[in-house]
């Protein structure tokens, strides 16, 4: 996956830094995105000891939070406190399991104290770097930004005054007034949340020793553990143990510290989340469409190179193009859609992200693109599906038009439903067998994250399940004209599954 960002890697930490020896983290990820996240942490933060389980990737890195914030395929970031065997489910009763839960804290209190100290140091370093970054901004740039803010406020005041004066004569303008008020409310809300988060960070790292910390516990329980205990029961047991062991105080509303625990049949994981807002929530996307992590994964699979022409012929709100343009800037992007409302939403997203000059939007049908044959280097698109979209056999026409505008050796990366896969299989030429590379995530330096010492056969279970799901995707993909399948990943979209499928154009289509 050479499209994943790499480069020289993060700067080395200074001697004595909390990250001088590296720290152990984990990120949550959507099911099926683990291979993308594993490759990304290695490329972006020079991670080592990369391991995985379904929905989580564990790694060690010397990078600080400023680098870890840039992870694009992750949902949330945690500092790892413990990862160990699953709790023993006893038929004799809950007593033994309760003792094991308490043992997560009592058996090794030193690891908790070290983790809390590292967590506070990382937040303190991040706050310091943030202040230095703001202080080193160019004075002229700051002045321009201040002037822009003053002008924007003045214009808004004038607009509000004009609306107030004319609303009785022009009732239709009330819509504009409501819109302005709503925008102002959104801005105030965002500023309040940002300020509140900064205050929480300051509260956690200034003027507190470890005994003064307040905390709350967030739990997830599944499998046999989930059938025996509720998340609330586990949270109560862990909370009491923490109060007895460290003297911390519980605070469910506004704690200094959150403890995250996930118990299932494969592992017991304890960690500390770093940010209130998930990494997957992009500040530069005003109106969300496709999940940003999925969009970034698709773009990373396309191997985008500087100077390329990248097309999304069914761009919707432009999420894929936004993710790609933020990561690979020296590229020309084009988005097309037949829906005026979708294009309007995409235009607003581009303006909010400051990318109007890098992404061009066209109103056009995906089966009649106003582009010359073999003029596009890369196509990335989410093929709509569900009750609202009845593409049926049109998927064949869509691929034919994509094939026409794509250059030889160009790449197509599509998000397809299972139904689309079945329809593509109907187009498969009789007797042709796929010969594409495996999308199994194992690579040199990446090992499977399983129970310690590989017990309970978890290694085989996790790896074979990922391999089976990816192979299932490849089996459903078939050569179509000059488009040859290269890779396929089965991913979760929440209530349904889909496939990220990559093709490469092997020869001129002659269309």
C-alpha cells in the first residue's frame, strides 16, 4: 500500500523525554480497516511491535501526540495500561471473576502509576507544543486572520441589521436570519467545546498529584463475560478497586481521567483515551458523508502520486476528495455528481476546508462523463447502494465508463456492496480464475496481536477470519474488460458490510 504517507518519519524525542524509550498505545478501528491502520502507524509514527485484534491495533512509538493526532484510519487513541488473558468464566459463580477484575488493578499497581505519569507528561508536552506553535505563527499571518475575523463579524452584523429592518416587508428573508443565527450558535458551541477541552487538560496536568485525580470508568463487555456481567457492574467493581488502591475519587460528569476497559473472550484490555473528540471526526469536514476513515483508506489504496488527475465520478458530499486532497496536495482533483443538492453540500465542504482551488466539481452522470478517453490517472468512488439507490445492472455501465476515461496502468478504487459484487460476478468470463495478491495484513515486522504466549488458539482464529473475509471479497471480484482486480478488503459500515476493491487497467480498452 505505497500510497500510505511515510517520509523521514517523526523526529527523535529528546533524552529524558517521556517518550525516550517509547510508549505503548492502541487505536480502535472499524472492522476491516486494521490492515490500513497497521501500515499507517508504521509509516507515519515509525511504530514497532505492531499487533492487532479485531477492531484494535496495538503499537509502540516514540512519537508524541502531535504526530499521533494525524492518524487518519483510526477512530480513537489510547495509552495502553494492560492487555492480558480474558477473564476466566466460572460455572461456580461470579466470585472468581470478580477477583480477577479487581486483580487488573491490585496485582500490579506500579504499572498504573507509571501509565498515569506518562499520560500526564504527554498531555503536558502536547499543551506546550501547541502554545509554541501558536506563538511562532507569522505576525503578518496573524494580523490577516484577525482582520478577516473583524470583517466577517462586521458583515454578519450588517446582514443581521438588514434582515431585521426588512423582514416585515420580505417574510422570505426570515430563512436567512434563522440560518445566520444557527451558524452563530454552531460557532459558539464549537468554541465552547474547544475551550472546555483545554480547561480539562489544564486541570489534569496542573496542580494535581496522583492522589487528587478524579476518574470515571467506561466499559465494554462481550462474549461470555458480557452474558455474566453488565458494563455497569464491571465499571462499579473497577471503580471501587481504583478508589481503594489509589485514593482517587469518582466523578461521572467532569473527571480528570477516563479509564477504558474492554473484556471479551479473547483479551482484557485497559487503557486511557487521550482526546474527547475521536480522531475520525475531521475538523475540516463541515457536513459528513462517507465515514472519513473509509474514505482515507480508499485514497491510500489508490497510490496517489504528485501531478496525477484523480476523479470521483459519484462524489456526493466530496468526502473522498477532501480526505485525498488533505493528504496528497500536489494533485488535480475532479468530482462529478448528478444531484444539485449533493454538489451544493460538496461545495460547502470544499469552502470550509479551504480546498476550492484544488478540487473542481462538475454536474455530470457517471455513465456519461464529459472527459476524454484515457485522461484520468486514478478513480476513487463510493458506489451508492441501499433502498434509495437501485443501480441494478447499471453497475456494468458505470464500470465501462470508468474504464473508458482511465489511462492504461491507472487504478480504480471502489466501495461496493455485496449485491454489486454478485452482479460483477455475473460478468465474469467463463473459466477465468483470479490471480491477485493476498490482502492479508501480515507483513515483515507486523505480528498478530493475540493472547500472551499464543494460548487458546486465538492467533489462528483472528488471522484466518481476516484472511477468509478478504479472500471472500477477491472471489467475488472478476476481471471486467481491461480492469484487473488487485486487492479487496471487506469492511464494516455499521449496520452493513461492504468491499473496498482495487482494479488496475492492464491495457487500452478500445472504447
